[in-house]
């Protein structure tokens, strides 16, 4: 009976290892797909109202209906 228990235990360990590796590969594939989607989506570009340079919207500052590349340009444009 000891040999049968050992074989069953070895099969259970093998099955658990295969299941764990499969889950790891699935998670890695999902991460690769998410990063590929993020790289494909371009960020929206806006123009600084002061210097007219284009920059990504998530890096820009917004005041009223205008976009600015930095706080100094925002303040300078407001003083005009």
C-alpha cells in the first residue's frame, strides 16, 4: 500500500505544479496584452497657450479653457 500512496502523492504534486505553471503563464500573457494595448493607445496632445508647444494632456496643466506646459506659462498667460 505504501507504493500506491507514493504514486498518488507524486501524481497530485505533478498536477498541482502543472496547474500553477498554467496560471502563471496565463497571468503573464494577460500582462503582455495589457501593455501592448497601452502602447497602442496614443495620448491626447494639447497645445500650451503661452509657448504653443504640444505636449501630452496628462502632463499639461489646465486653467479655464486653456492648456499650459508649466505653472510659469499659466501664470504669465493669465497676467496678459
